[in-house]
C-alpha cells in the first residue's frame, strides 16, 4: 500500500471520528454529518482501491484520474454552497419575521392600556418606614 493510500485512509478515519465526537457534543447537525461521513467514506474507499477511480476515469474518457477527483470535489463544494445559501436565506427571513413580531409585542406593551400600564397599577405602593411620616 502506498504512502498516499495510507494518508487517505488515516485522514478519513480521523474525519469520521471527529464527526462522531462533534455529533456527540451537539456541535454538528445530523444532516451535515451525513454528508461529511459519505465524503470521508468515499475518500477512504478511493484511497484503499485507487484502481476503481482509474477505471471510472477511463470509462468517462478522462486522462488523469485526479482530474475526475477534483471535478467531483468542486461539484460537491458547489452543491454544499448552494444548499447553505438556501438555508441562510430562509434563516434571514425567519429572523426578520421574529424581529417584527418582537417589535409588535413591545409596542403592545408600551402602549397606554397595554401590559406595562396594567401591571404598574396593580403593584403595591411603597410603604414608608414607621416614624418617617411626611
């Protein structure tokens, strides 16, 4: 087994162990962990069986198998970026909606006859200590 194959297998194993640890500590959501686990297992497979990558590259008419690997990696990065952009847009919209709801609640509280006024009228008046009459 070549040094690059050992490096690929060890690196993938470290990534998988890190994924499980991050999931255990709730630092990574399952849907993202699944994506990275599939990538790590694929890298481990390609490192262990490089002839498979060569055969697929040859079948697709690609001269250098590494070019196929880089093309696949760039497609994966583009798909992940698109997915993250979509989720970011959804979260920005949700944040804007929540900010508007908070603003409306604050307005309702601060308005005369709102919650702030009714709660202040039900409070007990401050008592003066004995012997300090005005």
